[in-house]
């Protein structure tokens, strides 16, 4: 279901969608690490459902169209910004990242390497026992009742999270073992969360070619290049 609402948080050209999506989500408790890994192995080739694990709690989520579309747009935006400034990157898509010692694992909506792009480039698999975690993870969470991913991200060592809650894209930076909200990206310096939010909503209403021109214009304006 989708509806258009008026909100003081939105700009005049932007519409705000109700935070609903065709998503089925269940959280199981007291799940062993061995059971979690067995479930992952059984769904190794499947893009849906997604699994997140934190200290015995296992979330199983079947993702809907709006969720996947939003993830795709944010991923395209990260890639286009990196291209504008010729920043090297490697995308890890929805790769499963997990650390048994931390009892944490997740499949991000999208994930990216920047400073460690050369380290993982060309690899067929990423093993966090020897490889670094991605520096940026995108999380689309527009439903209620989901398992909090921040303890998982922190345990695995994700430096930055872009989280879309249905209204805004909010940037978070890892500080010690917690995340703090920041206005500008760490991985893509000087890129502002409010600009990313504006571009995300604009993508829903514009032809892709025109949207890409807008991305270049707004990013160049904000970064004064």
C-alpha cells in the first residue's frame, strides 16, 4: 500500500510514502551458531529471504519490491558519486558477512569497499577471518519490528551505515562500539545525508537520464567542484 502525505520534513517537490512494504519478517530466539550456518548453507543461492544473526536471535525477512527498489537506487547513487570523484570502490552487494567469535552475521542490503577495494578485488569469496569488512553498508528499514542491526554492524566493524527509514537517509559513523549520527559521509567525504535523501526521492519521479544529471549537479554543488 502506498499513499502520499504532507510532512514538514519533506521538501515541496518530494512526496513521502507510508512506511509499508510487502515484507514478511520473523525473529527466532535461542538459535545456535551452528543452526544459523546450516540455514545459510541451505539458502546459499537464494536472494530472498535474508538472514541476520545476533547473539542467538535470528531474523528471517522476505523483502518486497519497494525495499529492493530503494536499495537499488541508493546503491546506484553510491556508485555514481564514487565515479564523479574517481574514488576507487568495490561493491559487495548482499554478501553474507559473519564472525563466529562475535556471534553476529548479516546480509546487507548493499555494501561497499573503498580504502580496501584493492584487498578484495578479484576474490570469489570474502572471509572475515582474513579479509576486512566493508566500510559502508546500506540498510533499508521501512517496517517495524525488525532486529536492530547496529550491534551486528558494530561487532563486525562496519565503519559507516546509510539507513533509510522511509522518511530520510541517515548517516551513522562507528565510534568505539557505538554509532553516532553524522551529517556528512566518512567514506565519501563532504557528501551530505540531506542531499542523498533529496536525490533518493527525486529518483522516484524522474527519468533515469535526468536523475543522473541531477546527481552530478547537486553533488558538484555541495562539494564545490
